[in-house]
């Protein structure tokens, strides 16, 4: 009862996991556990090999690994076992025993029989090395005695421990053959393999799967449990035999092949290679497909089929349409209900080359930008302001293979744009473009908005006319330092006038100029403030006339310079006016 509960718990644990590749063994309790198969084994004196991985701590009387045949008559049973801890082959009660293996660790064991040999017809191997050999009589066993794993056919000597990867061959394999394959699981398609119990798929409907073409599956008796205790370093491999009477839960896709590749079809567009196609049949070989969902094909070709329509571990997608580009055919097959069950074949075949005759269109290019019909300078009614002097010109852009959409744009010294649908096949002229009359080369860039690489810049598409407004030469506009010189000159001049006037007055008085009549700096406040606004008004009139008549442009130095200079001029004028009054 306890064993059944453990078995149920193991089943529930598996159901809680995703269906992925497994690596298991079988655990036998030594009391009533064994596996009964439908395989008849090898009869008579035919050559044979039996292999298995085993793990046990038993060192007592006989324990069976693999057995087939019947008990009577004597010699009709072929038994591969362990006795007193040593590996043993036994026929008709006689046998040969080799190396001790009951040490609680995994060992690979094998037994071979080759009746053509003079000596050592029977050989025993442990971990790839021959450990014993002998000649024993082998008689034909009856068809009723099928292969049993873990028990003798008379119902005794049950195995205690684990058994994994049982293989039966109808040839006597060499030591090199055994050593080469013992650490790698087989696919079941190997020659001369007549029975192969991998013990991996613990949810198969056939219980213990025989992954050989014979499919003589086994049934666990006595509550034998699947176990995750397996030999270390053994490489997993999926069974590649299509199961006709067994559903296994480990899904795998073995191959994707392409056949019946048709010729290229241009689909009626001889000048368009982008829609050239071909058809092919795609065969997907698989095992253990899910019970629901679809088998999907993707990559260079796409197709899908419901899992319920699949039979015999293979499906052919007929007439799959793919692109005729002359490259390798890249395809992936996947079961929708199990994303991990997938296979990619990046070189499933070669697609036919394109059958359209189109020559790829040449790329867009702009070859020339020219400015023609350049007008004279126009001062735009401001002869004293040069910054608004302009001219007009026609600009012709020459191009090839213009894009079908977007605009042709002009930038630089002139800006313009036109829809591609309004331009000619090879050129377009922008008429009457207004540009600045500055006397320099005309720099322009032409580009297509739909193709950023299709552009051309020309820094000399023509020569702009010179400015036509009267321009005050550089240096004629006073700077702050120049206003300083003007102010200094005015002060010197004013001082000279004052001193000169006083000297004349002294001479007129016969050189007798008393302290009461001398003034260091004569100043008449009332007269000064009377003259001041007239001087500033005069300065305003001068600047206004210069701007209107000659296009004079004021600087930041003009206002402070004119204000200070106006004070000096006002003093000078007021002094002259004051000196001209008759003395009373």
C-alpha cells in the first residue's frame, strides 16, 4: 500500500511539471517488482548482446537483470544476473561470474554470445571492459518466454536497486562497440537493435517504452517505480521510432525536409522580382505530440494543421508558398501547445532564383543648380539703407530619378519648394526668387524631402549684384573714442576762445586788469539755459537730416557723445553771446 501511495505522489508531481525531455530509471524493491515485455528475445545459438546500467547494494544470492526463455527443458533460459555481488551470465543452470558490482554505485554491464568463436563464446563486460569469458551450452527457448526485466521467468530472484537503459542486440558487439555507446542514449533506429527500454518516459500509455522498431513494450508489475536516480554523464537522446501502439508524453520534432520544389513563378509581374514565389512540400517528423493545439510551420513558409489530423509521427504540408530568391530555405516547426517542442532547419533546401527580368531602378541624384536671369539691384525705396537691397533670379535644378512623392526644396540664399508631382522629368526652374543684393556668390542647396540622400549644395550658382543704396563708408560713423576726440577739440577750442577774449579785454584796458574784473571761467547761468535747448534742437536736426538724406545709421556712441558735446557747445555759444553784449 505504501508503494502505491509513493507511485501516486510521483505521478502527481509529474503532472505539476511541464512536459519536457526526461531522464529516468526504474527502481525495483527486490520483493515483487519486475517488468514483463512482449519481446521474445534471441533464440537458439543466434548471436546476442544484452546491455544495461545497474545500481545495487545487494551482495547475496542471485538477482536478475534480464531474463528470457523457459525453465524446461534445461538450457531453454538465458539469464543475465548478479550473484553474490558479481556480474553473471547463466544458461541451463551453468554460468560464469565476473567483477563485483554490488557497491551501491552505477555500473554499465553487458553480456555477449558469439557461437562462431572457439573460446569465450560468452563474455561479460563491466564499465566497457571485459571481465570474464567462457563457453556454455545454449539451447533454443520457446516463444512463450518473453524478455523480463528484474525477475527470473519462474517468478523468483527479484532485482533490488535501479536498472536503466536496457538494450538487446541480435549481434555480439565488441568491447569497442560497447564502450563507444554506453554513455549515450540511442534513438532506436540503430541496426541490429531488437529491444530498447530507455526507462525515460514515465507517462507513456504503453508504460515501459520499447524504443526499437519491434515496439515490444513492457508493463511494470508489483508497483515498480520510475526514479530520477540515473547514471551520471549519460547523454539524453529522444526516441526516433514512430510509436503505432503507444502514446509518449515527451514531445520531440526529429526532422524538417523539403521536396517537390517547383520552378519560380513571377505571378504575372515580369518586372517585379519582389513577388516571385515557388511551392514545395514540407515534411515534419515528430514524436509524442501534444493532445491539443496545432503543428505550425514558420520562417520562409507558413502553414498550420490541427494536432487531431496528425498520424504516423509525420505530416506533409503540401504546396507551401515561399519566396523565390535563390537562398537557402529556413523553416521552423513548433507545437502550439508545447513551445519547447520545436525544431529549426536553416538549410532545408535551396529556393529557385528569381525569374523576373526587372533591373533595379537607379537612385535619385541632383547634378546641377544654376541661377539665371539675374536682375539689377533694387533698393526697395530706401536709398540710404543697404540692408534691404535685393534682386531676383530664376534657379534651375537638374536631376534624375526623382522620388515619386514629397517635395523638391531649395535653401540657402533663396528658399522655395514645389511638389514632386509638379516638376519635370529631369529639371525644374524656380522663377523670380528674391535674394539679397550683397555682391557675393549665390549659395544654394537643392534636396528631395522623400530621399534625404538625394541632395546637392553649390556655393557659386551665380553672382549677386552689389548693393545699390548709398552706404556711409566704414569709419564715418563716430565711435565712442572718436566722440572723445571731438569733445576734447571742443573744450580746447572753447578754452582758446575764452582766453583769447579775456586777453583782448586786458589789452583794451591797457593791461590793467584788476582782480575784480577777472573771471577764471565766465558763466551766465540764465543765458546758458536759454541757449542749451536750441543747441540740442540743432543736433537733432543734423542727425535727422543725415539719416533721411544719406542713410546715416546711428551708433550707441552718438547719444552720449552728442549730449556731452552739446553742453560744451552751449557754453561756447553762451560765452560768445555774453561777451558781445556792451559793457555797462
